[in-house]
């Protein structure tokens, strides 16, 4: 039996929920382009792509705050400037998807789970208006029955509400599900929802090892769960 079968009593989870950025898709290059176009319009200095990688994961509202303060979450910011920057980011991001790519192992894993009739969902803090077009563009939208994004619900990860919402929609118990992400927000949301969690090492976790969050599994590739 493989890793998942050992945990789920010889079978597979009935529902798998995935984070998006840093888990299924490397979108940091395109996000960085949109952020820097925004900063350019505001006559502010550009930021490095590596910085953006460390800032994503909490939603576009927090991302733009970090871009305006160079990553200082404690720095106060003029509300009018934030409003203008946020609006610009939302305008620029839909037009910069040229550098996005699906991580190795993602599509074979999705195809395998679809054949096992496992239900699947995307649970991300990215504004939901951007999520489905991106999934369509990358030709993986057909695998997901539910999409929950930032703004879909009053709370977002690391709160458990997005995961609990999908569990309710799927009519599946937490222990029958699996959440796969790459950041501390993902692991903390899964733990708060009592959902088993696998965390990927290649994603965006603010430069920290995801192992310190103690997920159920730490993996380098989604296919590691099938070994």
C-alpha cells in the first residue's frame, strides 16, 4: 500500500482540497510582474521576484501592503495609497499569466485521483475572480468541483472556515479528507479543521521550512503520496 492507502484504511481520501499558488502552480513570476507594474505607476521602486515569493499566500490585500512597505507587516500605510495600489494590482494581474506553470507531478496526480473518483477542490487566498480563469488557462479546471478563493467567505486561511465550507458542500467528514498546501497558513487551516494535511517543500512559506509546522506529511512532489 502507498502512503495514502496506509492512512485511509486501504483506500484514498474521499475529498482532496488543494491550495493553488505554490502548490499546484508557480505563479510568483507573474504576480511579481503585476506588483512591479503597480509600483511603477505609483513612482515607487521595483521589488525582486524572490521577495514576492515570500509575500504571497495571505491574499492580495496583504500582498500589496507588503509590496508598499517592503515586507514590513508592522509598518503603517496611508489608506488612500493602499486603495490605489490595490485597485491597480487587480487591474494588472489578469493580463500577466505568461510565466505561470504547473509544478511537476501535479497533472498526473490529479488524473490519478480523478480516476479513483476522489472529489477535488481548490481552496486559496487568491481573489476568486482570478482563480477559475487561471485554472482554465492551465487546463486543469476540469478536475475541481469546488473553488473557494479570498473573498468567497468572511474568513480565509489560516482560519478553518474555507475547508469546513468545502467539507459541508461535499458532505464528507474531516478525517475522510486531505488538504495539500505549501505554507504555514495551509497547515494551520487544516489542523484547525481537523483535516489531515500534506505540505510541499517547493512552495511559498516565507523562506521557512514547512516541516516546522508539523504537517502529517512533508513531500517534495505530489506523487510522493502514491509511493
